[in-house]
C-alpha cells in the first residue's frame, strides 16, 4: 500500500503561481508513473498532467499546456506540479496519483491505483 500526501494548495489571484507537491511512502518511487488530476464542484475528476517513470515523457491536458509543468524527484519520492498563469477555471481539488503497472504517462483515472487526499486550489478573478 502506497500513501500519498499532497501539499501546496491555496488561494491565489488570477495570473499567479502555485507549486503542488506530492510525497509517496514507497522506497521504489522510481517504478511508478505519476499523474495529477483535478475535480471542480459538480464535475467529474479530470486529467491534468502525467509523467513517465524516467521523467522523459510528459502529457498535459490542452487547457494547461504552456502553463503547468509536472516533474519528479525520485530521490525524495516526490512529484510536483508547477502552475503558472493561473485562471479562475483552474479552481478545483487537485489529486496526485501513482501506479506501478506502466512506464509511460497515463491519462485515465482508471489507470491509477494509489491516490492522495487532495489539495484545494482556488484562483480568484
């Protein structure tokens, strides 16, 4: 069982930046693909960004391309989501997720076995 702990959410004005962090309770973090998802009130959980085991491949949803960057620090068992030029429509509960079954980035909720508890991001206009 892998536990994930997210941090870094908060309230920010439109145009601002936040960096989310997610630390995993596994010594083999480099064997997991990582992803970030978000869920706004009344909406389904949606894909945001994903990263391969080696960090050589990434995938982003179109609405965040050029603004968000996913990265990982395998030595510290942590995946990050740097969010710049934030917009009010980015407001959501953000979740990190990992899975050991794949090598390349995965964009489906169904592909991830382990999930964090979520961290709230609120962007004011």
